[in-house]
C-alpha cells in the first residue's frame, strides 16, 4: 500500500483503492504498526478500499512536534478522511486501536459505517477497578521497556499473541518501537469515561481471544451487558491480537459482519 504523510501532523497512513467500494479503516495495537493487519489487507483489498494508519510514535508516525499526543488521533483520522474524500468507514481496532476507534466514533459518529473492537473495553463505561488494574499492568510493562526493549518485547509477545507465529511477528514489530514513544501515550486515559454512549446508528462487534487475559474477557462481558444489541465473538485458539492468531477465522467473521 502507498504510504502518505498527513500534512500538519506526525501521522503516516496507507491506502489501497478498489473502484466503487466501501472503506475499511484498520487501527493497530500498541507497540507494533499497521503491518499487524497484513493478512487482512490481502484478504479484503479486492472487495474494499483499505485505509490503515500508524498511530503516533509507532511505525512511520514518529516525526512529532511538541504537544503531539495520542488524544489527537481522532482529529488526525478525520483529517485523513477529508483529504481522501471518504464519507464513511468501517472501523476495525485491536487493543489500543479499539480505544482509538471508539474515541473516533464518539467524536465523529456520522463518519462510521460499523465499529469492530477486539481486545478492548468500553471506554465510555470502564469500571474504575478494572481501569486501575489495567493501568498498574501497563506501568509494569513500561518499566521493563526502560531497562531493555528486548526484555519488554519478549514479555509483551506472550501477552499479546497466543500462537508461536503471531508471537514472533509481534516481537519483530515490537522491537522497532522507540522507547521515547511511551510519552505520546500519556494522555490515553483522557479518552476513558469522557463520553456517554448515545444511540449507535451503525452495527457494533466486540470480542477477544479465548486465551486473552481474564480481565479482557470480563471487559467484553461487561460491555455486552451495557450494549445488549452488539454482537460478541470469542475466538478459539487466540489471545489478545486475534487477527494475528487466527487470521482466516477473523477475516471470515468480519466478512459476515459486513454482509449482515
């Protein structure tokens, strides 16, 4: 896919066009880049227009200026849509990408065709107890990274993926994550419990892997309780980054979701 730098921002995005097709936007997990969706690009590129981004501090989105932080991602994504003349997108977010996908949907609901979030939680109704537990685990992982990126990546791959192939792919991408980019994620909590969930005029799909951490399975269950109309999928033989662990099953699930 062709990389394009969004003017006035640190963000690089990637586009693959198919004539007269709908758009899918892929937003990746923390510490990797848009390439975590490689299997999805190959599967969907002939049926849909593909848009992918590198989140600030990740991949090719590291040319930052003072004041650039992750809470600006929704505005930058909307600017990308305007630049590419895209009215609406199906959004797929994994982990950190699921948080950013929801924040975008909160701010620009008219630009959302559907929302699919995996390995995430409901940012509009996140239990303070789970939020504190999540923050503590994130701080521990960051501490490992300060000592050694390799040590951090080795520990992170086991949390982030279940299959050995997906773990190896995650590790390779994680090794390229710059230590300094942790600071761009500092404002992440500002998106949590900021908005109230309104009436969604688009379908919602949520889920995770069967072997994700217990807190994630709890978060999916809680989200379903607050939005009973959403669709839930728990992927067998998968951990946190389900699209990497079970790409064929993931792709078919998304295809069915779009055709429903």
